[in-house]
C-alpha cells in the first residue's frame, strides 16, 4: 500500500483552503479531497484554528462565503490526521506561535506550507532536517505532481 508523504499546513493555509477557497490553494484542496495528501496536525493546531475562526475580522468572511466556524472545523476534522505534538527542534522560530508547525514537520519529515515570513525564512536551516517549506504561491510546493513523492 502506498501512502502520501506527510504535509503540515499552517493556520493561514488552512483558511485559504477551507474558508477563502483561494484558487492558488486548489491543488491542496484537490489533493486532500482525493486522498493524495496526508495532512498531519495536532490538537493544538485545531484549537488555534477554532480560536482564529472566532476573530471579529474573520466573521464577515465566514458570512461572505456562506460558512460558519463549525463547517471549517468539520473540514479540518475530515481531512487532517491528528498526531501527537512533536518535541521542539534545535531551531527556534521568531514567531513562537509557528514553532509547533515547524516541530511537527521536522519530526515527521513533512513538507510545511506557510505564508508566514518567520517560517519561510527558516527554509535553509530546516532543509537539513528534511523539511521542505513552501507557500501556496510556490507551485513546486503545492502541485501534487511535485510534492514529495509517496512513500512505498
């Protein structure tokens, strides 16, 4: 049986995929829907998404797209494979809120999709740990044809 390489999505990417339906995130949305991507997340990441969905500036966006927080969280629950939190790696992110995404990607040799500059600036350091960091705008990071190959 072939399984997809693990993928970590930060909260902004999750919002792009499940709330904003950003066209740039379509390959991720399709890959998840078709079961070609193995998105891993922790309970903390789900809690963060729930907290962000309650922000006053997000409420009009939910209304605009005809969604509510429960629908976005249900998509998270349907597509994310919940795993145990990872231990902190030797590198620290400038934004402590992003450390959990970096740690999880490093622990699982996963790709990490983020738009956060504090994460993106760590590409070279994390590459040595087998972590590929990309953005939804970086087609080489999100095109399922060029995501890390499936593990046999």
